[in-house]
C-alpha cells in the first residue's frame, strides 16, 4: 500500500514483483524462489489482505554457515581401493545460480529428451528467471520401476542440475484406478495390500536414485540451488475426498468433449473392449494432481512420457478452469513430455516384456543390471548414453567417432554406459558389486574373490548346497562330481589334469588337490570352475 493510502483502497495496492522481492530479501542472504500476491475479500472483511511467500534457495538455513560448508559437501567419495569411481567421469558442469541458470530445455533437446511442451517460450523464460518445482508421477503397478521409467527420473535430475526442484509423485490413489494410456485392455485391479506394498517399493527406489543423483551432481561440481528432491503420494489428498466432493470440486470443470478427444480415449473407444467409466476418469485424477501440487506445493511443471501428453494437458486445463486468475502466478503451469525409451527394433522397455530390466536390486541384481547395459547394441549405445547418463555430449561424440576406428575395442562404450547408469540407479556400492562380480566371472579370471562378491554371484551362477563334511578335506574332483559340475570323478580329474579347473579363481595344478578350510570364503562359500565359462558356487551348510 502506498504511504498515506486508506485501507480498502484497491487502487493504492502496488503489485509486488519478483525483482522487488529479490531486492528486499537478498541482503538477508536468501534468494527468492517464488513471490505471489494474493487478494481475498469476504463479507466480514473491511478490505483486502495481501500476503507474499518467499522460499529461500537453501530453505531458511543460515546462508553464511551453508556457504562455509560447501567445500566439504562436494568432496568425491572413495572406493575401497582409494580411487574414486567418479574420477574418470566427464560431465556437463553447471553452476545454477540466480545470475546464470543453464537452459534446461536446450539440454533436454540436445540429448533427445524433449518431445512436446505446452508453451516452450514461456517455460524457457520462467526457467531462466526462477527456480521451478517440477514433478513426474509413478503409479504403483508393480513393486519396482523398470528401465523405461528411468527416463522420468533422469529428466527430473536434469532439471535439478539446472537449478530447479524435482518432485516425484507416487500414485497411491491413481494406481487404484489404472492409466489407460498405451493399453489395449483395462488394467487388472490390484488389492489395497498389493498397492501399498508396490508403493513402498517404488518409494524406496525413487528416494535412493534421487539421492544418488544429488551425490553425482555434487561430485560434478554442481551446487544445489534449492531444497532437495521430494517424494509425495497423491493418496494424501485423494484419500479423504469423497465421490460427491470430487464431482463438485473437479468434475464440474471438466468438459466431456475435451476428454473424448484425447488419443488414449479415442483409441480405446474404437477397440473391441471399449473403455470403462473408471478408466475414462483417470485423466481427471491425474489432472487434479497437478492442480493440488500447483496450488499447495508451488509445482509449476509436470513431465511425463510422450504417452502421457493427454493426461498432462488435462492438468494444465484444469488449473486454468479451477483456480481463480488472481491465484495463478506469472509463471503459469507447464507440461513437458519426453520420448519413450525404445530398443533398436522399436520395442518399448516395460515390465510386461520378457526379462524386464527392473531397477530394484531385489528384482534384478546390480550385476545383472550392469550386464544388460553392457550387452547394448552398437546401434543403441550412443542414444542410451545421451538419454540415460550425464556424460558431456562432446565426450559422447568422441566415443561415437572412436567406434568407427580400427583400434576401437568392442564394448568399450557399452561398459561406460553400464557404469554410469548402474552408479545412478544402485549407487557407488552397487556399481562396485557389479564390477567385482563381472571381474570374478570373467573367463579365466585370476581375481581374488571375497565373501560379498561370492554372495552376489549366488544370484548369477548355479548354486549347490553341500554338507561341510562332504566338502572340506575332500578331493576337488569328488566335490565337482557331487555338485554336478562334472558328470563323474574321472571327468573332473581329466579337467584338472588339463589345467581347466579352478577353486575361487585359483588354477589347480595337482590332480589330487583337496579342498581345505581356508578355501571356504567367509567360512561357507567356494566357487569351482571347469573350463572358462562353466562355474558353480558351493554353499556349505
């Protein structure tokens, strides 16, 4: 209000801009994240009241103490060998500050991660001026995400690296309905116990992967420009909402014609199975997620796969229809999609495909995850490097060129891809476990095996459980035959004599070699090999 103006005089209200808020608050050590002026009037009020909310870049922590601790925050983590797994990583280093904010849309375009955007020009301007909160939803249709879902987390991570705040939304409510997008038939209905178990599993994955992402960004020299990533659950606001309330608060603003025009709806309506009312209303549920997050959590951008475009635009449309114009900030609400992750043959990565590439270590060990990526084709690997890693594009182009030279060693780029993505998904510990297992199983490997590596290999190589008195003190040839690694003791002896047998990767030189107590790694595991690739793990019980 201008000095001397009277209460209730609306013409005396001066708009508060982000620049004014910056000027007022910056001397205190804070950077403005969002400033909004809202005017409300009621029959019992003498005049409007104004409120402004400013969120600091580092929350409301002391700016001086935060600055003094930054150097320690970004020190590289070391491996057990003393060498950082990040030492060979070359990435795009960005300094997301209030003075310079990397253009996240350019980054996504260059890496093939931008398909459609509701208003690219306005989003680009908003992202360059403010730290935006960006969300991606994940429905709990299984207890683990898969490699195809990883793109959503990668895009959230790129927003964070460019100075924005990532929000992962669990579909504890929407998962009870089922998204019809990209489906030819209705999804099976899951019981509440299954949905809750799936939600817990996915929440763990999102929390861990986003934490790994933040750690990788810090090592790459990218300082956080805002609060850490958050994981929310839409059951928190849908759980207490009744059907009548939903119809009054949301349904009245939806237009059936617009909903019918969505590709996901038209495709299903033209199919033999048709579409149920439950599936038809899914886009309203997802749309209201955006309304709630926009209004209550200051989230202004929703991202999703290209098959989510209809659901995303349903959200931006509801925001325009439901929220009063005075409540919408200048930044507006934006939707952005990224292409689906496809194989060379056009096949989509998903849980319904045979051999799904799960992100959960319980579903798929870090070693198997690593090996899947190592086996990527030359036609896929460069595209995967751009889409799934944070490696600098110039470095990726150099890799692509090297693949055409005579000196190129096959699978070199694939190994780099596997290391980067395994680090992102399973963290440094998971990557080290995958590396050890890979080296331990390499044909003819002399790698010394420890208990952790052998235990991890129990998910990969055949496992036999034998009594201790059938193993310790017994000839290796006898144990090979008893475990089924060789058909007979005679065949096992010939293998040993020919130099093709190993115990814990140590080559046997004596035909009558005996297994000793010292051969049991951790007192219970031993790995036998007959030839370069024929291996078996023995667990003593």
